[in-house]
C-alpha cells in the first residue's frame, strides 16, 4: 500500500484508491521548501486581513505549518479529529472521482509543488493550492458538511461524452505550463485546443454545471457582502497574486445564486467576476436547489436520455426501487414517457444500492432490456396490484401471458416467478419462451432462456456510476499524461545545496555555515535567483547584521533591474521581513 491508512481511508472503495500515490516527501528540495515558506508567510500576513476567520483558525487545527511543506501522515493524524483525511494524487483527477473522494470526507491533495518560476500562480493543482487552500477551511463544520454533500451530489452528476476529452486537455495544459522549458508554441497549441473544445461542447452536462458551482465556491468563493467580502475559496487562498487582485474594483462581486452554475470559467486567466455567499449555510441551499434540477431527482425520459448521451456507466432507478446499472444505449418513448429501455454490455440489477442475488454482470454480460409503465387500458401499474389483481390479469406463476403496455410494447411468455422488494411490491417478473415486441417489431426473443422483466411505472432517478460499487470492475484509471519532474543540471543541484545550507542554519541544524559565503556564491553563480537572497536578508535583519542586510538589498535591486517581472515579489518579501523585524523590536 502506497499510503498510511486510517479509519476514514479504510472506507474508500477500491476504484478511488487507484488514484492515490505516495507523497515521497524526500523529493521536496530546499528550493521547494523555500517556495512553500514564502507563499505561506506572505499569505498569512495578507490573508489575516481579507480571509474568512476560519482560515487562520483552520491552519492551526489542521496542523499546517508556515515553515515547511505538510507531511501527509502528519496532516492525517490531525485531520482525523475533525472527521477528515487527506491523500496524495498526481495533478488533476477526473471530476467525478474528485467529488467522490469528498463524499467520503477525504481531501485530495496534488503532492507536487509549483516551480519557483511560477510562485504566484500555477494552473496545475499543487500542495500549496490543496494543502494551504482547501485544508484550513474544512475545519469549519458548516463548510466541511457542504464539501461532503457537494461530493455526494457531484459524483452522481452525469457527464457528456465531451467532458472527459476536455478534462484530459486541461490536465495536459496544466502539466506543460508548469514544466520548465516547454516551448510557447506547445502551450499555445494546448490552449487553442481547449478553446476549440469549449466552443463545441454543446448543451452543458450536469457535470459541467456542477463543476461551475465548484469553481465559484470551493475554488474562487467569497463570503460576506459584495461591498465587504472575505476570501474562502482555495484558489484565492493559495494565490498570492489573485488574493490581492480579487479585492480590487477590477473584479465584479456578484451575490451568489444558481446563476453561478451557468457561468463558465477560464482556468488560465484571473477571474473577471466572483460570487459572494452571505454565509456557508447558503452554499448548501443553492446546492440543493441545483440537485433538484438533476436527473438524480427528476429521472424520467430526460434522465435516461442524459445517460445515453454520456456513453458512460450509469444507473436508472424505477418507482419500485429496482436499480439497473450499465451503459444505456436505447429508449423508446410514448407520450413523453419511457416505455422501453436497453443497455449494452455488462449490466447489474440492484435494490437500495445492493446487487440482487443472481443479477450481476455475470448474469447480464451483454445487456438488459425491459418495458416500463402502465398496462394498456388499465389505470393500475403492476407494482400497485394486489395478489388478487395480479391473478385476475394472469400475472401469476405458471400462467402463459400476453401483457400489453402503453406505447404498443407487448410481452408474451410463460411466467416462472416474481421477485419482490421489502415493501412487498413485485420488482422483477421472470418468464420463459418469451417475446418482447414494440409496434410489431421484435425487441427480444428467447425459448428456454429466462427473461427478466423489470417492473416499474416510471424512472424516478438517473445518475452517474453503478448502484452497487461492487458490481463492476472500476479499476480502469488510465491517464494519458503525467506530471513532468524537472531535470536538474549541475547548477540547479548546487543552488539547491545553498538553499539547504540556509535552511539548516535557520533551523539551527548547522550554525557554522557562513551566510556571507553563501551570498557570494549566489551573486557569482546564480545572479538571477532572488528568493534565497530574501531569506538571507531575513536572517541578517534578525541577527542585527545591518551592513550585510544592506549589501543584500543592493543585490536584490540589481536583480530587479535585470528581471523586472520578479520586482514585486522581491519587494513583498523584503517588506514582510522589515514589518516582522519592526514588530519584533516593538515587543
């Protein structure tokens, strides 16, 4: 097992465990640790004024340190006290899997960390975004329940066939943008591909709509009032650039509503508008409002049509509680209602999310089809018939019957037996020597083989995935691209060693290191690096070595002249050191 389990993780189904990877904590370099420390120190300093009060409280509760990248094992020991756990994954995972993890109270953390060159923002999920953004807020019980419920509902959302293609394209772009040395032409090509996909998505699927809700709340949400909002979205909490940008008048602040589900987003650009919820409880209210529009609650012809269009494994639930899981390929309707459906390939039948004995994919390896609805000319559905009614209509063991449903669907055959649910309703009728026709066209025919006819007047629910997770082999995760680990040349390795020496000095693991020698090597061999000089400046100030501190300041000014794009990062780092120095002296 590639991770240390606990009671929460023990409940994860196998198909989710396939996404978990080892954190490999030893792979983090001293530069990675410095990136974490810079972002976290800057964030905590700034976010203390603009983030929801749960953020700083949550940092303490979840055991996330400003000084070092969180270790997943340590996080889990603390998270379990608030009923959650965390696992490491490789970048983006499919949206339905991401949400299903949330339904199990498991936080998914991309364990890679952004490169120093992308310290302000990366489109790729990383441990700063996940660990410093998502984790602290779940310490708020109301928000944690929203996140869990969101995962529960979101994992049932039906995708379109194009959703997965878009997911793969976004994953690919996030990987190559984060990778050092990717040609601009390749990035442009990937961005153009995503733009083309987005222009041709057609009517947005349930998954696309609920992903919008996720983006405008969990990732980029504001809370309070449009005039005085606070930050709670992880994308904002983890971006030292956007957390400041979003508070300006250049970003529209809109009261949160179901409108957010129909507002698309661009992962590659700062957001032009953000939604503000009055409180965390209101998030759950809008989520339930959205859930009421889903096939999960509406079922019907539209629900099964969504499953057919998705070309993915899904489930319909009939009014008797019978659940049919498979890849739906056909539905026949009459008067706006489904009167016959058919799956293609392995299919399983279940009741209350538990597979019916003898009705797994081994029994139905090539599909399952059945009529639905009321009998023609009879205002009473089979499921509502009493034993006396059933006998009157010859729906009885050993009887040869010809049953005509509305929509001219006809079933003839010899009844062998019936299967009832816990409430006593018949949910399956088993026949032999059976023929099923619609308007005279044969839909199914058998002689000695048994035919199982589903009983249900209507489809009450349709949703993504199987009813019983154990019915299917879901261990099919196969991603086309994986995150790119930067190749380290000799100069990079030496730079990491200098960062490590400074880190060891600060942590008092080795106080014999000459910081002046480190600084000399930086100027001579790594003149473009700025972050280690900021760390040296911090140490010089804390040791009252003001002459050394001024030398470092002069060097940083030269770095700014050579590379103006990092000027504000240097200024922010220096300002933070000076602010902390003066605060410390005042005490």
